[in-house]
C-alpha cells in the first residue's frame, strides 16, 4: 500500500478513466455536442460545446459520483455514502446512491435554498442540516460518518471522482477529434484534472486549459506561482467554482494543464447570455466561465478549434443575472 | 400536369421525405433527443424531446426552407427566393439561400422587432418593409416577386417545405423507435403534416397528434368540424402558431392525424418553464404547446411513450413570460 502522502496525490491513469467510462455507462447519458456559427464569429474561434447541462442531475457531477459509488465493494457500499456539497455534487451523489440502492447522506447549511434541498431529496437522500460555516459543516459530516459508517465521497479530492469527470472529455474527443484545445471551468479542479489526464491519454499534443472567475482566482494564482493557494473568499456568480483546490488536483493540473485563465464577473454574465441566446441551452454561470475567458482574451485561442465543457444547467429561472 | 385544384392539395409521399432528408443533410444538423425522469413523473408519460431548437437558425424551419431552396433547378434558383415571414421561416429561408449562394428577399412589417430583422440580415437576405397588415404585406410581396422574378417560398403551403419538415420525425423514430405517439405544435400545419406522413411511412400504427393554443384554435376546431376554419385573430404567446392552415395542410392533417388538442395560455407558460428547468433548453413558447396539452389532459396519453418535437428556441431573454 502506498504511503499516505502518496495516496493524497494519487490521480487516475488514462486507463482508469476508460474503465470509469464503462462502469458508469448504464447510469449516465452520452451528452451531445452543439455549436453556433454566430457564436464562433463573436469569439473568433471554432467552438464545440459538450452539453453536460443535459447530463443526469443537470451536471457533469453525475459522472464522478457514479464512478465513486460503483467503485465501492458491496459491503462498503451497503453502509451508504456521505458528502457535504449542497450543489450539484450533492444531487449527483444522491442520484448515484439511488441507482445502486444504497443510502446517501448530504450535509448542507440550514440556510440552503429550498430548490437545492429538493434536488437532493428527489433522489431519496437524507439531508442533514448544519450551521453555515466550515467548522459546523465538518463536525456534522464527521458525526454522520461516525453514526452510519458511511463512506465520505469528496466532491473533487477523490481519484474515482476525478476519473469519472474525465469521461466527458473522452466522448468529446470522439465526437470532435479535430480539436486543438479543451477548456473547462476550475473550482476544486476535479473536472480539469480528469479532463487533462483523459485528453492526454487520447492525444498527447492537445492543449488543456482551465478557466476561473477572477473573483475566485486561487487556482490561476497558484498555477502561476507554483504553489497551492488557500481557498478563496468570494461571492462570484459562478457558484459552482467557489471552492479551493486540493494537493491532489493542484498537482495534476500543474502536470497536465497548459494554463489557467481568469475572467470578470461581467464577462461571465455576458458569456452566459450569449450561450443561452445562440446555443439555446440553459447553462449555469460556472459553465460560462470558459467562454468568458475566450471573449476577454485571457485565453488567447483565436482561430483555434476549441472544445468547451458546459458543466451544468441548474439555475434559478426567476432571477437571471442579466436582468437587474 | 395535374390540374390546379389537385396541385393545391398535393403533399409529399413518404419517399419524397426520404429524398428531402438526403438533399438537406449537408445543410442541417441531426439534432439530439433529450428526456427527463422528473418531467416524466410530472406528465405521467415517457417523453422524448427532439431538439429542433438546436437546429440551424434555432428552429425546424431550416429543414423545410433548405428542401425548398435545394429543390429548385439552377436557372430558377438564380433568380432568388422571396417570403413574407418575419419569424423563423424568414431566417430559415435566408439561411438556405445563403447556403445555395442565391438572393433572398424577406418582407416584414415595419414594426418588426430589431432582433427579427437581424436574424434575417445575418444570413445576407434583403429586408423589405411593409405596413403591418395582410393587404400591405401581400402587395409588397407581389411587387418584390414581380421586380426580381424570384420564387415565393410559402412558410407551409408548399410540398417541398412540408417534406423538409417531415425529416425531423424520421430522425426521431430512428433514435427512439419504441414511441407510441408523436406530438407537434400546429400553426399553418406544415410541420404536423410532414411529421404525420413521414411517421406513417415508417410505421403505419403510430399515432400523430397536433397541439394548438386554444387562443388560436382554428386547426383543432376545423379538424373536429371537418371543414377548414378561417385564420385566428389572436395574440397567443405562442407567436409561431398565429397563422391559419391551408387547404393542403388541412387535408393532410385530416388524413393522417389522430386528433388536435388545445391548451390554455397559462398552461403554455407553465410547460415552457418546466422544459427550461428540466430539459435545460431554451424552448420558445410555441415549443411548449404539446407539453401543455399533455399536462392539461387534453391529450390523454398517460402511460404512453410520446415523442415531442421542440420546434424552436428563439426567445427574448430579457422578458420571460413567467416573470411579470
């Protein structure tokens, strides 16, 4: 067995991402790609969007959660799974557990919007409330793990989750094999790590980039400084990207990613609206961060063929950010 | 040559729809299908949605316009094409003409929203303004035809347009062969006619239904009365469905369609929001009319496997109908 400090940095090999793909195939959708000549003209590049907003639970997170849950042996799985994400990972873990027929426990702040609670309960998970701070969240989470003996499935600091997230890139590169580059948003770095490892397993020369709100720019700053930065204190509109990275995802990004760019909040809103208008998709703010970086020129990919992962479509339809 | 009264009722055979499919294949997208278990639970049926909002120009109209334009012989095509639709058909005809490299002329009321003008000009068409009434529109259209010798391509009363619209059903039944029924919105009846003929060419036993706003319920009333009704006077939110039928489309619907149901305006808004929420698609109000009929029970298809054509995604993102 590897020593713990090794374990904490372990990421999946490309072959593990291929195995993840087969493992989760019965439980996730092969999502389509879309494109728009009007949007290409605005961006000055040829863009192909992988529609993970059309994925189960409305986000790519279904891939990682299903791979983690279906990688557990039967005895371990029977004890159930636990997480503390109130966002798409929480719903994804609930979905994966329901597919396997095991209990799921999701810890969320007691001020979480009703819609987020419903997203988790829809798939039969038990919601545990905590005060809205990190210490309370970790205490409740530890208590749930202790009482249930369930397995904590971290939203990104987990090699099976990373392998699952990487499967979207495999499909994208099959459907659009001519791409020069891939871009994904960066929050904790699970998607970007998995995407980069998967893509380089298929084609060594392809460039993989991260895109991050400047308001939550810890991954970009850390990438350029060569050392991991503390988690951001941020209210970026891209609510899926408010977390920091982990040593595991940070090391993977340093090894496999060409650059991480940042964009403004106004740029995110503009890019999101353009995606709704031209792609006819409801993309959540986090999903618009790659396009925002392309439009603001912090990702200088004019003329290139670029694949973008549209990470999710879970938004409050009553309050759209371009309506103020 | 058939006598005129025959010509005016002529609709495509299934084989003509297969030929249309091959003819337009280089110019249109094979759109994906999507589904949502949450939406199925609400509707009490298994629903499969064909995403023509992701089609070129954001609507199925690209199919019919491309088939009509690419069915013209070279000498005729060189004179250009003309239409008077300011909606999706206008943009679709402009797109088709641009693909063929011929002129397109689109007559639209001088009070048309800027966005609709831009949708047509984007593809290089010439816009001709008229006063906002039927007589003025027809006069300007006749004048443009006389001056340019261009070919008038009607939005639905045209067998090549009908054949093109029917190609979406061929793809849908390939991707979801187990469907019991198909439902499309009804405006002029081109899509519904083409869908029904195409579907019955593939599988004689499948049921095909129309869905119409009660506020513009001329097709449903005519279908039940057995005689064509005059065009509706309506401000239904489903702005793509405000036109009446033609003898051609009316006869085709009577021959091939099982029923035409109607729904309320509030039902359209509710169904549209549910589609945005659960399918993660921007569907225009007309696209939500089939789901509204299913939810209001005017289409009694509980427990069935139903294919729904999502006709378009062109909406004003600044003013969504559930925000008042």
